[in-house]
């Protein structure tokens, strides 16, 4: 998806390095200058993906949170800790997977001294999609995990329904390899009770085990 030249609108494709220069380090450096949507203006910094370039599994979340925005690394906040716990419970080595987000800048509103997370809009997801495509093209994983509905939208399109299709091995029009959807680990933080959280966590781990099995078959 490129810029709409009729309106002068930009998206991430206008800031990509040229073909042939799209290794993960080159992409990460280029992303620092991305102004493909308005989110860059309020965020502290871009938060690109990280992990091994030969990862067989890629995990795609929604967007950086407050701590990720400050540190410049994905999944270093409370949701990241839950993700690490889920991966361990599923028998997946955290250091062997690549983690990133569908949207690379933090989208928030200020409430006093706090910065409150806002759900990215479709235009933010679409503007950032070229970066995600390049990440996946560089890595070529066997399985990509969509963490939450926003990641599912980016990877699988508008017809994806998390509640109906989570834990299934799916195919995308543009993602090579299998795609498995599950909840974003931040959803576990919002569970009203420990019993609800424990049940949801067990389902989350089951979905990750599906992804692990798909990785082995890929």
C-alpha cells in the first residue's frame, strides 16, 4: 500500500529503504524517520520489532504502550511480562521469537501526568502495514501469531473475527506461512477476577501451543 498521491497523503511506504536494503537493522534505522501518519508527532520514539532474523515464529501485537514508548523496545511492560509467561507455559523460548507491533508509534491521550492507551484507528494500521510486510519478508517465519484484533486486522484483513477464529491455523493473502490468532496479553490485565484471568491465560497458552505445532509443520 503506497501513498495516495491524489491527496498528498503519506504512509509508511514513503519512508522505506530501497529494495535490496531492507534487512531488519536497515528497516529499524529507516523507521526512526517515519512520518507516515500523525502518531509520530506525539510519541517519544518509534518502537520497531526485535528478535532473531531467522526466527521461525513472529508475534505481532497492537502498538507500543507507555513503557515501550519510553524504552524503545516492544513488550517490555506488564503485557510483555504476561506474554513471556505464556510463551514459557507453551514451551516456546522467548529469545527465539521475533516480536513486533502492527503500529510502531504509541497512540495515547494525556490525563494529567498519565498517558492513556488509545486503540489505533484503521488508518494507523494501514499506514504502518508496509513496515510489517517488510519485517515478515525479511524473516520469512513459519508461523505468525496475531495478538489481538488489531494485529488480526493487519495480517488477515477486515473479515477476521478474533472471537470466532482464535486458535485456528489460518492463511493470509500476503503473509507467508501460517497465521494463528489469539488475544493480546493486555486483555488478561483487564480481567475482573483471578479466576477469569487464570481461565483466559490457559486459553491463551492453548493458542500459543497451536502456533508452536504449526511452526513445526511449516
